[in-house]
C-alpha cells in the first residue's frame, strides 16, 4: 500500500477511536467512555489478566476487536515487514563495553543498512558505537555528532585506539549550525535520536540532498511543542491533534522490566493516586495535579511520609489528624480504574507511533526520496524497532 494511503486509513481509524485513547488515565475516577459492554468486561478482569493482556499486543487486538470495531482494521494497518538479517561477527575489541541488548540492536540495525564504503554521518552518536561498527565494515569516513563532550572524547579515544577513520563533532544540534556536517555523497544515520533531534536530522539531510538517510525514531514528544506540528502534507491536513501525552502513549510498549522494578512502579502509581484523593478532598480541586519525580527509595517506606512530602511540593496543608489508610485504599481503587483505562489506550500505542513515523516518511518522500519502512529487530530487543530508509531519487 502506498505510504499516503496507509497514513490516510490509519488517520481515519485513530479519528474514529479517539474516545478510547486520547485521554489521560489519571484524570478519571471512572471510565471516560459510554460503553456498558466494554466497562463490564474490564471490571470482570482480574489484575493478573490485565497485566497479561497488556504484555501481549496481538492478544489486545483480538480481545478488544469485539468491543471496538475499528481495532480489527487497525491491527492490519500497523503490520510492517520484518526479515531477520545475518548479524555481523564483530571482533571483541569493537564490541567490548557495549551491553548485550544494545549490541544486538546495533547489529540488527547495521544488518539492514546498505552502506558499503560511502562516508557516514552518525547523528546523536553517544560514544559512537554505531559509527565504529560502520567504520569497521568499510565506511570511508565517519563523522559522529554528539552533544556531550565527555562522550565525544571517549568515542574519539576508542576510534583512535582501534584505527578507525572517525571524527567526533561536539554540538548542540538544536542550537548550533550543523550544515557543514551534511554532504550530498553521504549516508546519514540516526539510531534512537529523540523527538526534535531526529526531526532536525531529517530536515538537515534533505537540505543537503544526502544520498541515503536511515533512522529509527524514538521519544517523539521530546524537545517539541505541546501540540504536535506535522511535517508532511498529509499530516498537516489531518485534524488529529496529538499532545505530549498522546505521543508518550506511543512509547508505552516496553521490554519486560525486572519484577522488583514493576512492583515499585505499581506502588508508586497507587500512592500518587492515593495522595491525589487526599489533595482533592483538602483543596476541593477535582482535576488531577501531578507531583514531581522522587527517588524510588521513598516507595519502600510509609505512605504517610510520601503524602507529607507530596503536600510540601504542591503547597497543600494537610489536616493534623489524617486517616492515611483510607486514602491509600482510595488509591488502590483508583488504580484499578487507571490500569484498565491504560489497557484500552495501549491498544493504540503502535498505531500512534506508526502515524508519527509515516508523517516523517511522507515528508522524506515529498522531498524526492524513495522511502521504505520496516522493522529492523524483534520487539524483545526494543519496541522502538521501526526503520525508515530513504534513498534520493536521481533523474
């Protein structure tokens, strides 16, 4: 299917289903949609069944297609091609210091690139792991652009030790002029550059008419305006207005966290909702008010201590005599609703991500590139596994 047709169909599906995903779960003490059958089904689910469903995107589509008709079409639209490529065997000295899952991501990403000896621009490079692999595989030269000076120094030191033709440029790509980093005869690559960082990368690469552009986007909301500003013609014509909350939803499919981390997260959500119930009663303000992040150690302590800390942050005066256990129970009740609202929202997380990716792909296409979308690795390595490959069309 042409990318523009896929975008239009996906956009229509998301428009139809906005009541189910364009909401912030913490804002609600009851389900935000008028659907008695769906509400009854969700209330009948055990907490364990909610967790199991949330971890299985395919099953989510199957189960909720019975309640939300557009979900069946959605599950077909979000399918992208994936073909496993043989991972390169890298020498120990090159892979040393790269953690296991990250190393596999890099290998899979590189295995899908057709680079050869073409010069490479590595964007938001970190220590230059990706660039070093491409240099080792024969790239004439790699220029790695990175914000943090210490990472540039470490990367340059490693490249020199390993005899690789690489040069690091320390730059704030949102502020500094990086025009001279891009050239026409170049392969520009970016693995998991966040939000506005990868949008600037695309714009700069198009401006320089780079021969090849390959990227896997990440964290679409970072460094961007509160309401998403579309890049492509089709995106600008859409009436769908995505907020930061909507774009964060695209990132909520994650590789399973350790059970300890999951348990702490569950406690944190419950306590925040419990404090919110207390704050609402004390202040009379019914909307949800977020509380700043804090060291997770506090969630191993007492709920009352958390409430007192949170009250200080929000300048709320708590009563001297307070039944904290009552508000903790309210937090537990609210969490059951919140978890089930989030479960329904999670049906749409990949669809929203693909909508955002298609907006970028169409922008490249409209600038004269042949664009292909695929998945470069299994989701078990990273759910941020969409690869945009663009080749400049020559007359």
